[in-house]
C-alpha cells in the first residue's frame, strides 16, 4: 500500500514505501566505519530471531547487562538479558503472530536506527528502535519510541 500524503513543506507529494520483511538500508556507503557492519549484523540478527520467536537466539544478540530505555524520556524499561528473556518470552507466547517489519534502517558507526512496523499485537504500531552495539557485536543499549 502506497500512502501519498500532501507534503506542504516541499509542495510536492511524499511517498511512504510499502513495508517489507527485509530492512531497506539507508546507510551511507562511503568511508563507513568498520563498526557499522558489526552493528548492522547485530540488529538484523535480533530482528530475524524476533520474527522467528526464537527467544534463545534473540537474547543471545544482547549483552548480559543490556539496558532498554524509552527514547523520549530515557526511562529505564528493562535491564539485563534475563529480564529481556522473561518479557519477550511472555510476549511471544501471548502474541504468536507478532512480527516486525523494518521499513528503513540507518547505520552510523555503532548505532542502528530502525523504523519498524509491528503487527500481531492488536492494532499495528510504528516504532523507532535505536540499537547501540559494542565491539563484541552484542547490543548494549536499546531505545524505543512509539
């Protein structure tokens, strides 16, 4: 479904692309920091595990002391891999059809910015997820806004 809202700021028509299963990567390709590929891989691995509802593979993408925060308020929502295992495990059981589509992804050094369209939990929701990845390839911090 293409949505064509009137964009008064640019006096043109803007398009929002149809969501897909694979992330559209908007990252710059020139002079990319070596950490960018590590971060991109970590974000994609956790997305794949999330969509497969594979809780073990999902939490394996995160550091033992991972912090999950609200992007707007910086409020700590969850801390630690085991807290994620419990919370997401319960969600996967409660919502067997939950699925996240990444509509755009930007990678900058150790940071990944995903615009996500999440279905299977009632009304679809739009989420901005920001992942900070350590040199060990594990996600250290996550911020969510919706």
